[in-house]
C-alpha cells in the first residue's frame, strides 16, 4: 500500500514516523522543502529519548512523483492550505483514492465535492490521533501522547467501516466508525477550544497594550475561558439537536470529551494535561513586550475554518448562536475581515470559505443528502 502525507508539521512528522515502521507500507511526502528532509524519521518521547523510527520512501515537491500511485492520502495541513494543495494534486489522483483529513473539520469535505462525485472516498478523523512537537525539522519529532481510540467519518458513509478497518491496522489503535460525516464536521474541538481561549485572553487588546511575559496557552487556562467554552459548546449542541433527522449524539462535544460539568472542573482538566503543558500562546515579542500574533495558525484557521463553518450550519437550520457571533465579530474587528453586514452573516470575506452555502447546500435536506 502506498500512502502519501500532505504536511510536514508536528502531526505529519509523527504520522510518517509511525506508519513508516511498516515494511508493507510505502510512505511518501509532498513538501515544498524536500531537501530539508531525511528518509528516516526518529520518534522520541517527551524527554527526547529515542523510541523508534520510520522510513519515508519518496520525498518530493512534485505532486506527480508522490500522488499518482498513492492509495491513501492523509492531509495534516492547516485548513487554509488544503484547497490550494488539492488543486495542485487533483490531476494526479488515482481513481477511487481515499483522501483523509486529520482532523476532519475545517470544511475540507466541501472542497472535495467533485472528487467524491467522481468516486473518491473522503474520510476525516474526529480529532487528531496524538499530540506531537517537531524536535528537528525533517528529522525527528516528540511523541507527547496518543489517543486510545479514534472516531472516523467518511463520505460516502457506506465506506466508513472499511476505512476504519484499514486505519485501525495502520495506526494500531481502535477505530470507531461514525454514522455520518457530520459527526466530524460539527465536532467543536479546536474551533471553540482555541477561539474561546483567544477571545478571553485578547478581547481587551488594543494597540499599545503589552504583556510582560508569554502566556502558557493551556497550563494558565482560566475559569473565565471555561465558562465561554462551555457556553459555545452548548450552542453547538443546540445546532445539532435542530438537525433531529440525523443522530448526532456522537459529535465530540467538549463537555463530554473532557468529562467536566462546571467551569472549575473544565479548568482543572485542561490546565493539568501533561501533553499540553509546554504549548505557548500565539504571541510575538516586541521591544515593549508581548502582543498577540494575529497571523498565527490559531487565528488563520480556527475562526474562518472553524467558527464560520459552525455559524453557516446554524444559518441553514435557523439556530441562534449569540456567543459565537460575538466572538466572530471580535475577530472581524482585530483582523479587518468582513463576515457580518448590518448584523447579517453575509460579508464579502465569506465567499471563498468552505461554507456549505457556497457549494449549493442551503437547507437541512441538502445537508442530509450531501453527508449521506
């Protein structure tokens, strides 16, 4: 089996180190920096102690060299890079290829509408299968902890069980098939986890405001953030309840995922997760102090390709989500994009996002039909 990885960041490097151990798997990497990569990827534990290594057989910036015979493609790219990359590789895709996203939210399934109609299978991980940090780019990675089980959805949904069997064997971890890809598309993981934290930290920021030190994103988590997070989670649950014709009980709601009922419990859970303890906030240092980095992946991905997608589904089914609106309007203010016009979700900067309405999905019936 030939598997091509899109994205050589933290997660992509760990994926290659893991599946590259298999002698019956040929791993390929599409990267803009092929000369910076070794063919052997070392995986280390949190203390930097070597655990194992995996082999990447072909490393190239030329899509034809790594895509044309790939049976499975797994993208770990940021959502804002996915469509541009897909346009480059589309001419070289095998008929019937499986295309996977880790994680699977971010609207990528809309970008792949034509490919699904032509016979490709799209699948998405409800959440990433582990936490990783690059040790040395193109050479080694820290494995900070992996999930004990995975949840996967596919389009068409009739292929989900087959996908789970292959992924379970590939990663040696239990894979649970989800009845519908909506369970992946609407999972409020990073789209509300990151945005709630960013809003709480920076909503009072203005030019000339500085922080004396870098803020730890998770270990300094606050009850105020948890309150916002739980309220956003409830808004997503309300959206899912409105789509009553689809059983969405296995959407990975934050409250259930962390096992926390109150803000204080949520703060205790998140701030004490060992795998997240060294993750810093998206901030940059200046001569005067630290300021938010509005060009970081946290901002470029989780608002336009996270909250906007949740908002677009709420528009279709007629559910009000006032707190998410408030957070998105703050994002508009600090980044200069236009999502709302006179309070309506119809700004000019929505037209290029993978929102269902931009792909002819305009009613609950359209949603059910597409994600079937």
